[in-house]
């Protein structure tokens, strides 16, 4: 409601600038703005974000929270749809309008408010106990400390007016319900589960506010305390969306504080968590998803720069750090390059950039390995000169 009121006020000012002959009513302008907002696509072009209407995409590509396609922007505002996975001839082509590393309920609410539909894609329709989504808003079981507490949500909202009229329409479903551990079947009231998540949101929001105010050191302390309180003490699932948000914020904060080693550590965690546990058939994000590729790219770039920076340290510990960073840079940039080729095309500027960094990482890695190997080779002993022959002692004879 507040967003619509703000939109009405802004459109009223805009309409005053439009010639009277071309002016429409405020209600019609609001309706047109809502239609645009519902159907628009946001694409990145040359480092800038652009909004546009692309009817072909809206007509022929459905939404999915496990998409097999992505849309990418090109110079001039053109939008291309590219597959990011092998697709059979009769398979539906899908893109995503949601942040995939968010809890299922949050994705559905966001889509209902922005796109006016309640998501029923394969991922959202799968039983929560069988889906990776259980990890992304789950809390750890306090009994066995292995499983997460699961509550199968049943409330479905079809009309956005229902959600706007009664914002607690979904929350009312949890009253008197229990969440159950997937491993040991222990139970807790769902209201307690929600209270834990609300406390996590409050703590994260405080750290985020410090970031916005430019208090970077304070934000770093708050975010690392958040990780200590909610992951190290086994409150939230390691794949919980709020923990991932904390780690991504820590990457930005530590980078700005020039604490690159910490930024690398947190970036590594984000990449691992986005790939999801090996046991899940459907990961949180597809293997060649743009957001994942960018984190792999930034990780490889930081590791390569740190390896070069620490190359002067000739101690065994220093060489060990350089070796690890070069190995991580090579692996991350290989993954980023492969994904960027799939997402943007082999000759695209993004793929070319990734290939350049990857070649640099391979060169640095090979030179490092060669240098350390040469040092380990035993030196051939220098030939020892044969001793000079010793002359026989002189003898004398005497006559009688």
C-alpha cells in the first residue's frame, strides 16, 4: 500500500510535465506503471542496470525456481535467453524471477507481490522434507544437532489482495502446529521456530544498518558475531539464507577494509553453500547460474592477487599459502570461465575477461610449481679430482 501511494505521488508530478494533449488520468498512469512493473525485466548492460519490456520472453518462457535458462543483457539493450543446462526437445524452457537462495515462503511472497502469482514450480511443489528448501529456512534440531526442523506449510494464497488485506494470512497457519526434526523426529512449536528466525533477522538487520551507515568495522564485528551465535552454536542450518546473507555481507565489508584473506575465506564459504550439499538432487542454484559464477570469479581474482602479493615470502609457510591461493585461483576461475561461456557466449566480454584471468592463474601456478620442483631436485655431486700420483722414494747404493 505504501509503495502504491509513493508511486501515485511520483506519477502525479510526472503527469504535470506531460503536455495536456498526451496526458492520461492518474488512475490510468498507475495501472500502466503496475503493468510495467509486473512484466519488466532487469538486465545488466555495460555495468549498468536497465529495465525493459520483452514480450517474447514473457510469452514463451515460464518461471521456475530451478530454471534451465537465464536472460542476459547485451549492448544496445537487447536481451538474450540462453540455456544453462542440457534440455530435451520436449522440455519446458524456464527462467527465474526470484532470488533462488531465499526460503520458499519468501520467494513465493515476493513473486505474489511483484508478479501476481503463487509459485507452483517443481521445486516449490516438492514436499519440504524432500527439498533443499528445508535447509534454507530451517533451524538445527536441539536434540540431535544433525537434522533440521521441518514444518510443511499448507496455506496457499492465490490473490494478492488477500495478502495485502491480511498480511498475517500465512502466519495464522502456524498457530498450534509443530515442526519435526528430519533425523530424530523431535518436535518444537512452529511459533518457537519463527521466533528464532525473527531474532536472526533482527540481528542481521542491525549489522546491515551499520554497513549502510559506513561503520564497516562495527558491521564486521556484528556479522562475525552473527555467524558465531547462529552457525557455530548450531542454531541455524549452515545453508540457511540468513547465514548466506551474512557471509556475502562479510565479503563486501572485509574487501573494503582491505582484509583480503578474510574476504577469501568468506567467499569460499558462499560458493560452497550455493552449490549445496552433495546429497541433494536439486541444488539451491543451478551449476551455471550467473550469481554463482560471479562469486567464483571474485574468489579466483582475489586468490590470484593474494598469491602474487605473497610470492616474496620464501619461508615454507609463505610458500604453502601461495601454493594454496594459486590452486584455489585456478579452480575458481576455471569454473567461472566455463559458466560465463555458457551464460554469455565464448566471445563475450565477460568470458574473455575470465579467460584472461584464468590464463594468468595457470601461468603463475605452473611457474610456482616449476620453481619449487627445481629447488627440490638434488644437486649432482661435482666430480672429485683423482689424487696426483705419489713418486716412489729414492734409493741409494753403497760399495764395499
